[in-house]
């Protein structure tokens, strides 16, 4: 995503992404972290939960904050483009036909109250998405939907139920993809969950309501013993 490298020969499994996150944290010398994850990153977070439960995580997760995500595949309301990128047969075509105009159209629908000024920001995001074979990478990255759907579905569902550190479900309540029911289910299955709603906010709370999002996220972390 964005300015990240997108090598053609890399693994784009969520398990690979968890390895990369851990490698970075270890390089930084971190031993105890507060994890904050959004959307795609929530699947990476649940893989880290699994490793914690298995006793193979090389650091301590002091808390986890999960933000708007279609984490439960059967409940998420995926966009058409997501379905096209998910399927092996349509993935190459969807990647090639992607355009800035289509990107803006799909992304604006994820905001609760899109403004005319949003287009300029989305243009920059699209440019970063296309950087270094980025359009092709969208297809590789979208395989995570199949991991959520069936490959690692039970592995991650069990990990959520076994994550007994403080957890924060922080959710924009007008998300058309990661619908509120997903937040409610997460809060019911995480053993030590706090559920915080951000009223009138869509899929990207950190962009749509930055101050409220930051106050809620940091406020929760500040209360963790």
C-alpha cells in the first residue's frame, strides 16, 4: 500500500505480513506494544493473536485496538471491485482496468459524509497506490479475503476468543463495509473488550474524524495498566 515496496516475488499472505511487522518491531527493539489495526491490518492483528496464544510471539501485546474492518467475511458488505480482485479469474482484469475515477467513486462511498475537497486527497492516494506496480499488487493483496473467508477462518476466530489482553473495538457507526454488527460481534467475542462508537463516521475514522478518533484510541491506551 502507498509508498511501501511491492516486489513481484514477495509473499502477500497475512502470515507474511505478520512476519514483517514482527521483524520491524524487533529491529526497533520493542518488547511491549499497544497494537492499533484498521481494516486489512485487523487480519494481521488476529494472526498475532494466534501466535500469542500459541506462545510463539516474541513480544508482549499490552493491548489491541481494532478499527473498522470486514473482519468476519460472512458479515462484511464487500464492494464489487473487492469481489473481482478476490477471484483468481477476474483479478488480472480488475487490476488492469482500475482507474483514478473508479477509485474515487468507490472510496467516496466509504465516507459517511464525503466533501468536494476529498477528491484531491483521493487523487494522491491513487497515485501512491499505483507506485511500483501497485495496481498489480492490489490483486496479490486481495488474496487476504480468501484467507478470511476459509483458509484461516477458524484459526483467527479462535485467536479472537483467546485474546485475553485489554481490547478496544473502535468503530465508525456508518461504515457500509465493516458494518456495526461486526463491531458488536467482536466486542462480544473478545474476552476483555471495550466498544466505542464514533457516531456519523464511515470506514476511515482516522481521516473522517481525526481528533475524535485519536482521543478515543489514546484515551483507551492511557487506561491500560
